DNA sequence: CTGAATATTTCAGGTTGTCAAACAACCGGG
DNA sequence: CCCGGTTGTTTGACAACCTGAAATATTCAG
């Protein structure tokens, strides 16, 4: 379809050096991101899983089932995580008037406060991003969009 | 020091929309990366932690202590992971002739084979990267380098 | 030689994750 | 209406990961 001689197409067969380097770099960024996320969560006495779940619930209340889908894990696993957050008053289970089987998990005001504080303490990508010029940030955004699209 | 009116500098104070979007995008890339890594590991009957440790040992044998440093966890944790890999013949503990306290973990030939197969099955970043042009890949590489520098 | 420091392991305890089974509630067809 | 199948949540048993403290063995400095 495209370029006559080389470039642009990279069929999984033989990874070119550029792609390899980018993969390597992404690996490092992922590692740092995770590190920072975990330690920011720990500063708020949360585990990574608890922080992710709480952040989700701060956007909107969700039934346990949907929560499991978002977190890509089994619903039975979500039960325990919500249990622990509920025991600390950061989350509560509400009955769903439309379907008495489902329990909707929602962040409490305290939970939202903790989540906000958590979000603000996340320097993970902000700090390294500060070292980039606007042009570089735009290029980065476009490349990332392309990867996800 | 730098730009007169705006751009380039972004002191953590007020995150601009561009930075916010990039942070969001990085979050998604990180999530996908992790997903793919875990499932690639699972295809080889490895957990994520086991896959990371085995990959490290394929570069060079390492004492338990250093392994813990690389994995950013406690040495007592490494004991168990190496135990399980050793039970499957993928890793072995060797005595260090220079210091009888230390045990050096090394990948076995079988371990190296599994690790190679694992590495090859990692489509995580390769596939999304395939959708990018060379120019975009170069821009992405430069931005990532900038973030890590 | 003695005592402090280091490398590894063991143990107890907590969190995350899976899977199978139980239970309640919904829903559609007789 | 009621019955059977499906769906949402929880519970239980189990494995892995992870931490912290204590035990053990070895090194090293004085």
C-alpha cells in the first residue's frame, strides 16, 4: 500500500532496531509509572488495587460486576477489595432499586477526598513530562494516540 | 530561564490540558502493556513476577540481593519466586566461590529457552507500534528519551 | 578472637488473584 | 402462576506475592 523501498511497515517477523528501542523505552516508562503509582498509593495507606478501584468509583458509582470488568479481574476478587475500603469508610455499597441482586459501590465523601489527594500526589508522569517542550509533548500525544487507536 | 510568554515550562502547580491528556494516554498504554505482559507470561505458565525475574537472569546471573534490588522488593520475597522457578528447572542457585554467604541465581538452558519464547510472544508494544509511521516512531522515541533523561 | 555487618532463609500475616459452589433475584415460556 | 435457566454477589479453599522480624551462616575490622 505505501512506501516503495522500506519504512512504515513492520510485520512482526523481524523487529527493526528503532522499534526495539521504543519497546525498551516504553518498558522503562511503564516501570517508573507503576513504581510512582504504588508509592503514591502507599503514602495514603492504600494498595495499588485499592487506589485503582477508588479512583474508578470517584468518576461514578458502579455495580460490582462492572467494577470487575474495568479492573479486568473476577467479581469475587472485587468483593474483598471493596470490603477493605468499606471497612475504612472510603466506599459504601448501595442497593440498586431497579435490580435487587446488584450492589452499587460508591465512593464516600471521605473516599473522594483521599482520591483527590492521591491524584494530586501523582507526580509520575507530570515530572518527567515537565522536561519536554510543547512540541515534544504534542508529538508524544500523537504517537500515543496512534498506538491506542 | 526560557520562553518569554508561555510554553515549555510546566511547574507542577497547574497542569495544562495537553499534559493531562498525555498523562491519561500514558496510563492507558501502561495498562495495555501490563495486560499483554501478564497474559504472555501466563501462556508460558509463568506469573508476571516469575517472568520478570527469569528475564533478568537471562541477561546475567545475579545474587539474590541484587535480584531484589532490580525487582524493587525485599530479598525474602525473591527466595520464594526463585524457589518456584528452580522447582521447574528454569533457574538454579549456584554458590559464589568468593563469598560463601551469597547464592547466585542463574537461568538454566531450559529457562533461557522459555524466556526467549516469552520475549517473542510479547506483542504488547510491537503491534500498536506497527500502526505508526517511521517519523512518528522517531518522535515517540525522542519524547520517551526526554522523559527518562 | 570477638563483635558488627552482610546474605540468605524462615515464619507469620496481609492483599491480590483464581475457581467452584452457594444463594438470591430476575426473566421468559408454559 | 410457576418453573427452569440466567445473572449478580458472596463465600470458601487455595496459590502467589509481598513485607517485616527473627534465625543462621559467613565475612570482616579491630
